[in-house]
């Protein structure tokens, strides 16, 4: 029951998301480490140019939000070059 209440109370907070992402991923970090850290935070990552990671956050049903970050990697060293936290998108009734 507590898990349901926690997810039902989700509200998008862009600044909180940006702080979370920048704690997990930093420029110069190996791409594989960045992906592993984001996946441990429930993000699903695809691609390498850029690497896009997203997670879906459920709100009161039937509504959900997508949090997304695009990571540009240095092609030669496969390290994080830039971190772009996209605006959270929400959809539902």
C-alpha cells in the first residue's frame, strides 16, 4: 500500500531531476559507468550518439511522466562529454 501511495504522489520537479542526474553522471566519466549508474536509478538507456536514458514515473492512474536525459559521448575516449536533461513530459487523463 505504501508503494502505491508513493507513486500516486509523484509530481514532476525539473530541478530535482537535474540535481539527481548531475549527482549520478559527470563529464569525463566513462560511458559504461554513466549507463550503469543511470540504470541503477531505474533509467533505461539506448544508443551512443547520443546515449538516451529515460524512465517512466506513474502518477495517479492513468497518468504517467517520462524523465529523459541525453548524454553525448566523446567518440575517441567513450567518456561523457555533455549532459542534457530534457523537460519531463507527462500524459494521461
